[in-house]
């Protein structure tokens, strides 16, 4: 898998590959990496956290992102811009993490930038900072999560409508009019929901279940990452609305 560390590779060996043989769904490689970033899993000492920290490591997040990008690369032109921007922001975060070594956790990276003045409460994070890369990475991942959640929750939903609603709820407020028009054109050229699911795997019911699981795993991890940015006072990291729950 692209960019996966040793912990991510071992996790894939234990669960992702077995699930892939069972359901033949590309997302089964990726969901375990997002699951390892769940705060509860980190407190148990699962593979997503830095040893002794109980918090998400930068390496673990990057492993999940790069694995997600590898799937998006095979889903056609509609998802190419999403994959490209995710990879770009992940590369920026990786570069910032190398500069801030030996810090390992996301919280430690941002806290160090606060101490060094690269991230000032109430001001825009500086270009090249881990905080700015993490903010934009989180925004783009939230769009993907929102789209997957809509696809999974609404069995008859049109994929383009799910993507458009997800974009409006996450990225659109932060982009200029030209970018919005480009994104809208790409979204309305999206394949059908059936074709999208078929590209993920051949077992329809298994793929639908994998989409729901992937969205749930991403939501927990992204909410935690966004919370640490908000706590650090990063401009643009406003509190996220609570997820809607069924009765």
C-alpha cells in the first residue's frame, strides 16, 4: 500500500487482506487503517498511536490517507482531483513532520508549531506548517467521508448528488468561484452509483457494507483531528456540527 508504515502493513496483514479475499472490496484494505486512529483504539495501544502516547501519530494518519488515495486513483476522472489534492496535502504534512522530528503525534506537531510561532491562535497557519497541511487535509477528507456516508445511507441516491451535497457542506465555503465551477463540472460527470460500487468490488452487498464502515471509521478519526486543531486555535478549524443520529 502507498505510504503505509510498519504498523499499517501489519494491520493490513491481520485484517484487510482476509476481508479482501472474502468480499473483494478495495475499501477493506483501508478501513482498518482508519479504525486504528479511533481514540478508543489508541487508548488500548493499537497500531495507530505513538508508543506510550495514546494519541494518533502522523505516520498512522499518512498511512490511512495514502491508502485511501490509492483506491481513489482507480475510480476514474471524477475522483482524480480529490486524489491529487489529498496527496498534495499529505505530502506537505509529511514534509512538515520531517522538519519537526522527533515529534511523532499530530498533537505534538501542532503544539510545537504553536510554541515556535508558526501557528498563532486566531490567525491563519503559515504556509508549509503542519497545522495548515492538516487543516486542508482534514477538509478534503471530510468531503470524502460525507460523500461516502450519503452513498451508504441513501440506497437509491445518485452519486453526483451525494458528492455535490458533500462538497457544499465541507469544501465549497473555503474555495474561490473558479474552483467551485471546476469542481461542479467534475462532480456532475460522476458515474452512476452502481458503477461506482462495481469499481470498488464485485460483491454488491459487501461493498455497500464496506462503504458504511469506511464512513464510520473516518468520521471518528477526523472528528478527533479537527478537535485538536480547534483546541490549538487554528483559524478555520471551527467546531464541527454533531453527527445526526437515528432514533
